[in-house]
C-alpha cells in the first residue's frame, strides 16, 4: 500500500457517491456497473446514450486526469492471461448470481438501505477477507 493517500481516497469516494446520487436523482437509475453494461449490451433502446456516456467517463477520465498532469499509478499484473480470463469469468458469474456487482450493491444499494444489498455487501466483504487470508497464508505473501 505504498501509493495510498487518504486525501485522494476520500476525494475519490466522495466523487463516486456524488456520481451515484446525481444519476439516481436525475434519472432514477442505479449506478451499478454490471447493470449499466448489461443494459447497453442487451438491448438497443433509447437509453443506450447515457449508458455509453457513463462507461466512457469511467474509462476516459483517468486518462484525461493523467494527461492534465495528475499522477496515475501504473497498473502491473503478475498473473497469466488464462488466470485473468478465468478470474474475469468468475466475477461475471458471481455478478449474475448476486443480482449485481459491488458498486451497485455496496455504493447504491447500501445507501438506499436495501436489505438485499446490505447482505450482498456483507458476503462480498467476508469472502474477500477469507480469500485474501487464505492466499496470504498459502502463498506467504
């Protein structure tokens, strides 16, 4: 955690919450990424523009921030392509089974005090801690 800075983490969290609140207040939509992407891929209706704009912002803003002089930490992955693809598929299956992703349940659902989202977020956190502890214990790192 050598790149952790509380100020940028607090600002980032506040901006995520603000974006989720503005989307909910402005359009009644939930800022769950799996639902936004799934809706964009599943149908070609009139709501595709905001979905595409939201996803473009998620991808484009870090690049813009970096271009304007903000420091974006480089991303390094020490895993094989097969492991990354397998992990991505497992995340996708889990998202479908859980009825949404961590952003939808953790940020938006918990803010609305949704019992289903509170339970899902608790399960995400508990299993994340369990897996991290097992990996740390087994791999020693």
